[in-house]
């Protein structure tokens, strides 16, 4: 970006994003056209900087569930792709080449990309054509002025193209902290000023004892007192402002890091998720230790550490040889800190691990509380929890013991330093080297000098906790994700549903052998296939691989001739509906559990898929209807009712391909028949892959695949293979 672009503040009057996002647009233009042109403009700028994303991915990045996509959402999307983006007003005269490429709003409400401003005041734009392509158009100043509203969205890329930038280990943390580097610099400057002002009390006491008292200079005392009070007032103000700065910087970093960590949890490759859910939740909790360090008094103590040498120097100016006492104490206190540091680091790591174990047991117990009570295994889980609690308590006790040792030792050194200064100072006064005021001032300054060091042990404990948390979260952030940021997936808004497994093998992490071995088959678009086999034969694994939840260890899975790993995830999810064998419902209404955040689907759509999936059968009997509030995991609903809601989710986007894993296993016979009949009537031109060990689903199928031990042993018409199954 040129220097006069995004950073040239005088050229741009910034407005709140909501101002432009909420503007009423020309009623003659369809809302979809306004939205489509803006989305296409955002997509073009991303491509300009080397990022290939589908419209669906852009919506997801902007966290847009509603149908209307506005400038505010575009800003949010750009920022989630690590761009700087701002919305504002700009005059035609101040629109410069350095602002390009940018998105402008035209007078008819549509958006366009301005790619070039010529010296002759000609404007090159890209407009969305009827065939959904960005076409170049040039305008003179007079023509451009007729439709230019002044609304502009300025975008600034990262230091280099995103496609060429590989996120470094730890970048999630340091990039967030760098956003507040100016704030932390201000904190450092505030600390410097505060420490200089803190010298005023010592100098005040020295002057009073040495000059005011002997000469009875009351007027000077009043003036000096007023000056010190003013200094202390400003010191108070600066410390308060410094606390606000630290809190503000921490809040800003917290928001960004929390988003990055949660996004990582959502994107993590399931094959690399080798931790229990409770342990992963504990890792996220460790982030609080890291956040607290940068928003607590510990950071203030660390910032104050360099200024101990300033106080020693002032001690030397005031008390001469007396400064050697605090100077000698500094390495002693540092030595104490170095002694306990390895123990604190080790114990901090142990405490974190035992905490993760404890959290894992707790989450596992809460998730399986019904099973635990039904089997009478409370004592087993109680024993595990108590053991984890005991281990955490022991490591915490040891950590506190070392920390307290360091604190007590440092306080003792500080007290001994004051005694030594007074003892030594008496002899220096007798020799006429220092005055009484200088002695008292030096005693006070020595306390101020060693005060940050007395907090060193406490700071070391927090530093070790923060460092352990950083390493733990860094390991999480370094795990493979489904779609690395450097990937540029293929945008495929429409997928017909031609499926091919090509020599696919897969093994779950830690498993002794392959679950799927060299599996190959093809399913044509619109074909209905049921995959059958014994328990543990690999049927559900095929469904998980086909849905993209796991990647094959070898071989390829193709849809419409394209490896599913190359297809944009947002496009893939809208074209491929997947129903898991394990049903998991979330707290909230039935409607919310069906929509799963995609609130652009209206009630007619919800009613339609509710009818097909069987949800309508039990919802209409409930007075609250679709607004009935479910408990966590859908407790209170039967297994069949949960499956109906799960099936409705899979049907939400009207996918061209539907993958169902044991979709009716918990339904009663009548409900199962109704649901299967509804599916048969609604899946005429769509691809269906159903996993089952029951013959009832075969009525939907034109083909049956039989799997045994991860190997395809039969592939034929249903009537020929039922006996084999």
C-alpha cells in the first residue's frame, strides 16, 4: 500500500461501520444484487492478494448468518483474513491511487472495486456482470462523479501476500501483542515518569532535615510541600492511566487471541485431536494465566525492574558510599530468584498437567453421568477425581513453598539492607561524609529500590505459569487443521454428487491396523447407495471420510472429479449433508438446533425439512412448538426424536449429496417407515449414501455395498446382496 492510502488519516473521515451497514438502499435495486456485488468485490480483493475463498467462506469469516451482507460484515471478514479494513467517507478530490484496490458504494446501492485512479482523473472499476464475472470498466471524472457516493472500504494487506506467508509458531500470540506495542511503549514511558516522580519524597525528606529544620525556613517548607504534593498527585494520575493502558491492551489482545484459539479448536484436524475434551478445555483455561500476566500488577512489577538502577544511582548522588548496600543486595535477590526458578518451572508444568487430568475426569463424568449412575460406578470416578485433585494439590503446595521461600528471603534481604545502611550511615555522619537527611533519604530510596525485587518471586511464579500456558496453547495452535491458511481451495458453489473412492486407506490415531484398506468404488450423481456390513467393519469410517471429517492416509476421495481436500469447506458443507451416527444436541430451542446458526432459512424451509425428518410429528404435540427449549445433549428427548432433529440438520441446505449414518436406528417402526418414504420422495435427483446394518434402508437403494474388515467384498443390486448381508 502506498503511504497515502489507509494510513493517510486526513484524507478519510472515518465513520462507524454500522452507519454504512445499516443504510437504507435504493428500493429499485434488489437486495440480493447489492449483496452479490459486495461479496464479489470482497472475493476479488482477496484474490488480488493471493487468497482464494468462496462466497460461503467469506460469509463464514464475517460470521454472517443473515441473508444481508453489508459493509460492516465485509470489514469483519477482511479482519478475520488478517487484513486491516476500515469503512469511511472520502471526497472525490482526495481519492488517490494509493487507496486502490478498494470497494466503493455506487448511488444505486451496488458495490464495485476501484482498481486504478489515473493521473488524468480516469477511474478503472470492476463491476459484477450478469454472468457473475468481474468485468473492467473505465469512467471519466464526470461519469464517475455521477454515481460515486463517497462510501469506501479501504483494505490493507499484511506485510506480504497471505498465500506466501506461513504463520510462524507462536505468531498467534506475538501478532496480537504487536497490535498494542504503542500502548505498551506508553506504559513504559509512564513507568519512567512515575519512578522519577517517586524520587520526590526522598529528596523532600533530605532537604527538610538538612536545610529546612536547621534554618527554620517555614516558607520554604510550605513551598516544598506543595511541590511534593503536586508531584505525588501526578504520580497517582500516571499510575492510574498506566493501569488503564495495561487493561486496554490486555483486553484488545484477549479478544484477538481468544478468537484465534477458538477458531483453531473449530478447525483442528480430528486425526490430530489426541486429547480428551476436558483436557482441551483445560488448555483453553490456561489462556487465562497468560492473559492475567499481561493485565495484572505482575506486569507493572516487571516494568519497574529496570528502574532499580536509577534509584541506586540517586542513592549514590545523595548518600555516596551508602549506595553500595542496595547495589550489593540486588545480585543476592536475583540469585535467590535463579535458585527457585527451575523448581517453579517444573512445578508449574506439573500443576498444568494434573489440572488437565482433573478437568478431563470432571468433563468425562458430567458427560456420562447417566451411565455412571446406571452402572453404579460412582466410586470409580470419585477415586479418579480425588487422585487427580491430590496430585494437583501436591504440586501446588510445592510451588507455593518455593515461592514463599523466595518472598521471605527477599523481604529479609530488604530489611537487612535498611539496617546495614543505618549502621554504616552513622559512621559516615561522624566522618562528615553524609548528612542526617541523606541517610534517611537513602533508607527510603533503598526500600523503593528493592521493592520491585521483593515482588520478583511472585512475578516468577506468574511468569512460569504464563510461560507454561504459552507453550501449552502454542502446541494446540501448531496442530494440523482441516484447511491450512496457506491453502487456496477451489470454489465449487454447485456439486452434482459424483463420488469416487480411489485406493483409500485410513487408520485412526493409535490404532494397530488400518480401518479401511485400499478401498475403491464409484457412485454416480443421483444414485442411491446403502453401505452395509458387520459391526466394526468400517462403515461409519467411510461416512466420516466422505464427509471430510477425516482425511485418508493414502488414496483420494473425489466429488465431481475433484479431491474433497481441494474444495472450499463452505461450498462442501452446503452441497454435502451429513448425519452422524452419534446424535449431539445443544442447549437451545429445537429450531436453533436445526438451523445451527443459519437463520437465513425461513419458517417454511424449517417446516418442510421437519416434515421429511419426522420432527413435525412430536413438535406439533408440544405447546412451545419449535421454540421448545432443549437441555444439554437434548436430555428429555427419546433417541428417535434426537435422530429426527439430526436428520433435519443434514437436510437444511438442500444438499445435492446426503450421507446418513444409521439415520433411523433409534426410531420406532412407524416413524422409520414415514421418514424413509419422505426421503425417497424428496431425493429423486440427489445422491444418497446411507450406512446401515438393517435391511429397512435398502428400500431406498439402487445399489448395496458390503464392507468387511475395511474391504469391499460385494457391490450389486439390493435383491442380490441382502442374503449376503
